[in-house]
C-alpha cells in the first residue's frame, strides 16, 4: 500500500507540534503495515462516501479513503468530544 496526504491534510500535518508530528508518523506507519492495528482504532466513518477514521492521539483523528493500493488522507482534525 501507498500513503498520500491531500493538500489539506498536508497543511493540517504541518500545523501539528513536533511531538504530535512524531506520533502521527508512527500511526501512519501502523496504517501502512496493518489497518487493524489496535492503536489506530480504524473504522468506517461514512459508508456512503467510503471515508475511514483513525486515531492519532486521544484528541486527534485523521480521515482517509482507500483508493486501490493507496491510503489517501483527507484531513487531520481534533476529535470533537
């Protein structure tokens, strides 16, 4: 599988603190190895648009699509609680 950030996700990523960037990188590597990795808690977020949600930290999520052999990250946002 490949991994791509949309332009919006790239902007979101660049706004993260260095500590959160490191955590995000780790989570992205888990995604590439195994979408079912427990710390990702990946799940289908929007069935009709085929959007998935996964966890970066307690307060941060990323949303992505699976397009062929690519994970395409749409955005990185704070988790609304």
